[in-house]
C-alpha cells in the first residue's frame, strides 16, 4: 500500500465515529452534498451507469447511496484503510440494511493505483478524499481515473473547501482550525481532526483542480460551489473519440 502510514493511522482512529462526526461537523449537509454529487454524475453521464467505483469510500455511505440509486449497477467501494472498510462491510450486512447493500464489493485500494480494468467504469467518485492524496501523487490519481473510465465516463470529486469571499474565508478558516478539532474532541481523539482541518485549508483553489483535470485529458466543467463554498464539486468527462 503506497498511502502515507500517517493518513491510514488517522482514519483507523476515527473510523468508529466517522459518519457521525462528518454529519456533526457539517450540520448534516454532507448527505445533501453527496446526493447532489450522484445526481450530477448521472446527469453528466446521460444515463444510468452499469459500473461505478467510489474511491476513498471510508465507511461506505456513498457506495450505499449508489446501491439504492443504481440497483442495476455493479458497485465497488475502495479505501486504503482496513478499519474503515470493516465498518462499511458491517453496515452493509446489518439486520436492517437494504438488500442492495449486500451487492457492494469492498476492496482495499488507493486513488493513484486503482483496482479496475482499463475503460471498465462509467462513473468514478471520490468524496472528501482527494485532498488526502499526496500532492505529488494527484497527477497519477487523475491519470488512473482517465484510464479506468470508458469514453464518455464521468469522474467526480467532492471536496471540502473555503468560501471565495475573503471575509467569510477568513472566518471559516478560523472555525476549521480551532472549532473542528475542539468539537470532534468531545467524541473522538482531537489530533486527527487537526490534520483534517489543515488539509482543507491547504487544498488547492478550485481553478487549480479544474486545470489538473483538463491537463490529463478530461473535459472539465466549471467547479460548482455548494453551501457558499464550504464544499466544491468537480465534474470531468472522458471524451468520446471522434470517428
């Protein structure tokens, strides 16, 4: 596994309460953002997908949403952290879980070396995980996304970010840097959330992510701001060769 051990250790530590804390930190907006991501991915594809992969799936919330939205599709959730996948598997087979959850395949994997055949996927997603790919490996991650998508396939990145307006950006930075670790620390170890807060602050501006996608051959749409810039949606489509 090529993922930084530090990052894997962080997510191993927070796995048991990861979904609860995500909801708490975003005032419940994270689920709405995920739903918007899947709606936009399907719209960009122009049809229901047959094969989808959720990278950095964590405890599997997006993969489960996919299973309900696209019951006919082959759905895979991939993550570099075994503890996260253990929680995802348990949720998928829980007594009250939807039957479609049991069809999801869970695998250990990283964004810069995707476990999928060339041109085998219709939709590839990564939510709140792209910023955890080392900066020097992000080019490789985008190359891999291009490789595994069929022509016309869609790559979607959902990522936390900062508001565009300077006054709000400054306030939000302060809330992230001090508020997130303090609140999370009431329920979970504080240190992992210090790292996660800083990773949001350090993430490149939306225009830079769009340029990264275009650089590797994608047709990249304009980044879409959600909730005033607290979250950003990046949609890229693999071109269909002209005959």
